[in-house]
């Protein structure tokens, strides 16, 4: 069974920083694209950032210049460094990954809450 375990959420003041981590565990051959989504109360889940196994990154316009996604392929782990946080960044952040195990799987983490106070 493949799982994604997230950590690093919490409460921070506007202008502050947080770093989210997401580790894939289980019988994984390789993790392909990995990314972070978020869902604020009353809103749809949206893609925040993604990174391919080769390191190509993409970001939502709302976080460009403030958030940085990175990964450690040896550890099947993806990170999201969030700087200059704003109250509108408040949401549950979900890790997502396309992994090759016994077959190709799309896996989601359980979510971690990020709250930015004004």
C-alpha cells in the first residue's frame, strides 16, 4: 500500500514562512510528478505547485515568487517552502503524487492545515 504522509502545517502570522513536507512510503518503484494542492473553506481544491521527476516546476500565479517546490527523489519526498504568507493562503494543503508501484497510481495525502493570521 502506498501512502503520502504530510507534515509542517500550522499557524503563522502574515509575512511569515512555513515548510511543508510529504513523504511517499510503501512499495514504490518510482515517484513521477509530485505536487501540492490546497482547498480553502467554501472553495474548490486548486493546484499550488508541481514538480516532475526531472525537476521541472510549475506554480499557480497566486504563489509565484513566494513559494518554492522541491523534491528528493532518493527519499520520494516533496517539499513546499512558503514565504511571505498571506491570510488568503489559509487552506488545507494536500500532497499528490503519481507513483509506480505494482501499477501506476495517483495518491493523495491526508492534508495539513495552514492558517495565516493577519
